[in-house]
C-alpha cells in the first residue's frame, strides 16, 4: 500500500512485520504542500517524525 492511499491517522510500518513493537509503528499525518510529502510520526513519540513521498510503499497488515 502507498502512503497516499492511507487515511490521516492510520497506523503503518515501513518494513513488513506481522507484530511490531510500539517504536516501529508510524502514524500518517498531514500533507505538506511546500515539501510535497506526507508528514508521519511515531506512535509512541510525536517528536520523532519524517516526511514520506506519496508513492512510498508501506505496510499496514499487522496485529497491533
């Protein structure tokens, strides 16, 4: 699944992992028009964030 297909607030991981820990789960945030990327932050730490392009492959098939 691609980042742009996720809804705002949906959980995902960057690598396939069927049962990730809290630090491996990310939350999709808002779209930043100036950077043309989506802001994503960690589930357990909102101060850790990254910008991902909409075409980046992510995984949301997990038990969390």
